């Protein structure tokens, strides 16, 4: 089976291309591959990285069909693996740019939020990518590894539409809310993301790493302090009757589209 994260290079820029199958859904295999890929890039001579989805999606979130029948212990292990992968991106000392080439929903949006800069493909007459955290619409909460980076990246005025209402936003609305930093024509997105990564990577490594570490430290410290308790609270919502009903309905829809 091919690696679900393919590492490519454009000069000193590493490109982490998600090749996780349908919609690049976040399975345990993909998360483990993402952790390995970031570790590999960090010890390479790359100066910056770009994360982009293969195909029509950046990532449509968690691979629900793989998760729906897990018991609480197995689901707790999965969410710990998810947190590990997301934190690898958040705490990576080099610049990381998200090239949001399609839908970035739930876990996909989380991955984008871990990046230092987020560029999104513009909507077209044929296709409008959606970006957002729709977990509350499925009856599940947001663990600390999601809430704290969200608090870091977007203004407080955006918390309600993004987190409490669970909206899925077209690129222009995502830009207005602070979920993305720039909208780029889809045909130029990857090139623009590489150029942005190259600009960020021009800074001396030690200086960039120190400043980045200082910026993300409040989020990292809060995750360390609150992560275990918030994981249990999140698991309570996942296994609640309303969430299970909605999650299983979502899995049925996925199966019908397969």
C-alpha cells in the first residue's frame, strides 16, 4: 500500500501531499504517516513545508467508517494519535503553509489551523470548497488540541460561527472569519503556497523557530494542562446517543456514495 503522505521537493521546500484515499479522510494510518512525514522533514535540509491534498479535497475530516464501531478505549487512543499528529505540525520549528485545495472540514480544518499560513483555492462556477469545524452539528465537541489552536489563529468574534454554530464556509467567508489568510485561483494555489513557504523560509532558522515557539506556547501549554480532561469530555460527546445517531447516519451516507 502506498504511503498516504507523499513527500516531494521543490528546491528547499518540502511538499507533504495527502494521498489518503477518498477525500483524504483522517484514518489512523494517515495520522501515523503525517507524524512520520513531519519528523522526516524536520531532520532534512528543507527550509519550509507545504501541506496540500491530492485530488479534489484537502481533507474532509475523520474517517468515520473506520472509527464508528471503536469502543471508548480505542477511540481514546485514536484521539491521542490525532493530537500527536496535529501537534507535530503546530510545533514544527520551520514554516508550514497549508494549500487548501478543496474541502477542509472538521479534522481537515484542524490540520490547516496548525499551519503558520493558510491559502485557500477560490470558488469557481463549478465548485465551492467548504472550510470549517462542523463537529457540533454532528453532536460532538472539540478537544483542547482543536480549541487552543483555533483560539490562537482566529479572532474571538469568529468563535461563535466557527465553533459553536459549526458552520462550513465558502473561501470568501473563511477569509473574513480568519480561517484562511489568502484566496488564490485554484490553478495557481500550489505555486503560490510554495512561494509563501519560500519567503517564510528565508528567515534564519533559529530566529524563526524561537519566535514561532513563543507564539504557539500559550496554545501548547493549555493543551498540556487541559488535554486529558478535555479528551474525556470529548469522548462523552462522541458516545452520547445524539452523536452516535448522527455519526451513524453520516457513515451510511458515505457508504452510499462509495
